C-alpha cells in the first residue's frame, strides 16, 4: 500500500489540533462522555468518545475557539472547516499514491482521503478492501481522516472486491473522486 498521507508538518498541525480539541472536550464534558465504572484500557477509546461528542455537538468547536485565544488565525480556520465533516461507514477500496479511496455507503460516492502521520497500511489491520467506521475532515485542499477507526467485522468476498475495485477504477478515470469537503 502506498503512503497517501499529509506532509509531516501538516500532519503534526492536525494531530496537535485534534489533541487540543479532544482534551478540551474531555475537560468540559467529561460527565457526558466517560462512562462511570468503566475501565478504559486504550486511550483511543477515550478519544473516540470525545470525537463522537464533537460529531454530535459540532458547536463545541465554537466554544473551544472562544476559550482558546492563543490559536493562530490559520488554526481557527482549520477548526471552523472541521465543522463540515463526514462520518459513517466506508469501504476502503484502494490506495493510490495521492490518497486512499473510501466508498461511502450513504451516498454511493468515492472520497480521496489522506492519512495523517501514519500511513493507512500502518493503521488498518489488513489490506483493502475492508469496511470501517470513521470520520473525514476537510484540510486545506484535501480530505483527511482523524486516524481513529473501527473495523466492521464483515468480510468482503473476491467477487464483491472485484466489483468495488472496478467501480473505483472507473470513478478514478472519470474524475469522480471527491477530494474536498
């Protein structure tokens, strides 16, 4: 699988903003996010809870912006654009040099997505195609995912994989891959 990820400086910027936002959400809304009497063994479980809260309450970005005056204008603009996210189940079909192709169930569209710091091959447990639950965010002139992923335990057979890859190749050739939100 090819890298299909952001340049290191951009990835660091995004990860830093996600970290700040997650921490803010956890500090402000811990009682609504963290299940009492549950032992969390993986920090990503907590991050997913914070990110889910963000998706359900995107106005939390406005609150974060109002309470974090140290952010640069660029960071503020990135965060405001993150209110235009896409979440759901996707089939990761194929990785090209410039992005991975995510097929969305809900609207039958193909999205060209870049990874952040770690390549898709590092984060995903096996090679595409596979079904995942994740979030997509706009960043500059591309689409990124937040790196928090739930793999849906449904195997895609050879015939279905071939159909998805053919559809993906057609969409790629015809310029039908969505690369901006």
